[in-house]
C-alpha cells in the first residue's frame, strides 16, 4: 500500500458512489470495477436493496403501496444490515475493493425528505463502516428528469408520490428530487463527498474517479 | 435524547393502550384474551394486536427464521418494521378513535429479546423512538424453569425461542433456560425504567385477572371511563 490505511480497519477498501436515479452511477460503477480489476485487484459491487429476503419484501410492499415513512425507512435499514453483515464486511475482510451503489447517505436524503429526524436515522445506521471514498454524481433536476423519462420512465416512489407532493407526476418528481438533491448537497462537506459534475462525458467522469482512487490503491 | 423519546411521554390520544409482556409460558396471552372478552361484554370498543403479525413483513421474518439466515441486528430491524406498520395502521388510528388497544407484546419485547441477543441496548431503544407510551404494561414474571415446563411439555424448544442462534449450548433445553433468563433479566431492569407493572405469573388465572382488571379500571378512570 502507498501508506494508505483504510478508514474502517479492514484490509479491503470501501468506495461509495452516490447520486439520485439517472445520475449515471451504474455506468461509472461498471467502468470503475473493470479498471480496478485491470490493476489486479479484486473488486465487487453491492447495490442498494439487494439482500436476499428483504429486497423481495420491499418490492412487494412497494407494489402493493403498503409502506409509510417509518416502515420504508426501517425496511431499507434491514436490507442494509443484512447486506453489510453477509456481503460487504466479509468482502472487506478478504481484502476486496468493495464498490457500493448508494450507501447510508441515500437513506439520509430520502428519509429526511419523508420527514424523519436525522438523529434517528444516524442511530439506525451508526454501525456502518466509514467509506474510504464517497463520490457524488451531481446532476441538476431538469437533466435527471430528461434522462429518466427517456429511459425507465417516472417511478411512483422515485417521484415521491407516497408523500403527496403533487398529483402531477412530473411536478412531483421535480419537487421530490430537488428536495433529495438539497439533502445531498448538505452532506457534501459533512461526509467529505468528492462531488463530480454528472453532466460531463462518461469518460471524463471515469477519469476523475480513477485519479482519486489511484491515491488509495497501491499502484 | 432518551427523554425526548415518545416512550417517555403520555400519548394524549383519546384511547387507551394496554400491553402485556413477559417470556413465553407466562400466561399473558390468556390473561389478555379474558380481559378482552370482559371489556367487550361491557360494550367497550376494543381491538387486539399481536407481536410480529403485520401483513407487510411477518411472512418474510418467519421464512428467514426457518432458514436461520439473519443476524440479530437484521432481525431487530425486521421486527421494528412489523411494529411500525401495526403502530401506524392499527394502534394509533384506534387510539385516535378512542379504542382500548390491547397489545400482546410491545416494544419491551424487542428491548428484552434483542438485547439478550447482543444488540446494543441504547441502539434498539432509539430505533423504536417513534413508539407511543402505553397507558399500562403488565409484566408477567415467571422463572425460566416454569416457562420451559409449560412451553415444552410436549415438544422440544424451537430454535429461536431457545436462542440456539447464539450458540450458547448445543442442548436446546439448556440453551432455552440460559437465553430466557437473559430476556427475563432485561425485563426486570425495565420495571423501573418504563414503569412496567409486575405480576406474579404463578398466581391462579382468577387472581391474575382480578389484579389485571383493577389496574385497567384505574387507567380507564383517569380517562373518564368508569367500569
């Protein structure tokens, strides 16, 4: 190692990519993973809401429109706890570079927008290891809207329809995502996010990311 | 922080929340059912809610238990989901509507069991910080030995109720006693912390019900309901 010591004390590294839907996280994560593997390191990706049992329960509850702000928050926390213990920590112990698609900051942003107290949320996730680096892909809400409408379409929950911001889908997405972006922006300093302009080209964003990651990998 | 929790302040809703707590085999469910039928016979509006019974998640939790897949923390959070769901869909609306809500187990079950499984005491209390304070909680005190006798007279202790996930002992009977003692110890420490009303579970069904009704009458009379 280049004298770098991980912030969580495990042998591996924990790299987080944060940003709202449509910010280009997935593209950058697969490029980063490939690049890390090209440097002869083991890399793995873990995405938000992918634990074996709980993710199904979340999707089912979302489909049936059964969630309130508290159950929403706690279910995601359960999913996270499960993935952390079953996937992330074992990989860190084994020395992998673990790339996380969203982390506790996603919960902080979404759940405070849904009215939860930040102190309650911080307690909920207080056992989460500190990441070695957090990249935040910053994209203005108008561009997010275009990207989402052009690909997956507006989703009920990603538009915050559950909190009754507006009956108009477009308007609701705009308000909800703006509120989430506001929360992300507040966290930039507090958690040392490396904020990257998400409207740059894929290649340029990738370059900015690996420039930083190089500093903590022994290359 | 601790004192700001809703669990330490009266809920100020028109209804009344009555909970029973204690380890398995303490007879609390029987007592609650007898109480419910009595209240109904007096034309009171009563609803009944049980631990881990919400539509939302209880099936997931049961399935995960069967496969022994989840850590104590994940379990704790899943039970919190179940509770939050029932609290917001059932308990609080009923309290707003002036019902007497009877809860077979409440957050104290989580505080006792999760901590007995090694989850941090303050963490779990804060997780449940959104819960409303009951008007009355009865803690049915029974020893681990009596509990084991009653629960396991015709079957072996189940994996989780015996705390087998903690690998304390490979003998389920032995493990049950050690684990349930830990749960009981947590309950005992909550008597003062949350003002739980202790009742000796070895008393007869009749004596326990007489005591229970007295306590319920007391809290109802404070709300202007005289039975």
